[in-house]
């Protein structure tokens, strides 16, 4: 969609549109990460670089589930969660 497509829309409507796209993007990436035993650091870094407070909660919950499911969780994953909740 070109920027001109938004010329007639109010700022709130544009924000809702982009907010919806952000949520969709985060959901797609988190769904992919759920399927992986060890989520990609690159995908996690990408999410973290654009995350909202709500996204932070979703990411941490996903990682905590992964940590809880493993006998020997990844030290990198533990550090990431520690950083996100600290």
C-alpha cells in the first residue's frame, strides 16, 4: 500500500492500521518461534528492537515456556529472559 493511500485517512485510523500490522507481524514471528525448540537469536533480536510492552510480555512468556520444558535450558535464553524482565 502506497503512502498516498493514507492521505485521506485520519491519524488515528492510520495508527490503527499500522498497529494491526505490528501485532500481525509479532504474532507470525512468535508462532514460528513456538514451533522451534531453540528460537533464532536473529528473530528474537528483531522482535526486541521493535517491541511494545505487550510484546515484551508475549516474548517473555514464550521463552519461559521453552525454559520450563527443557531439562537444561539454553544459557543464552536464560540471559535474554533475565534481561527482559529485569
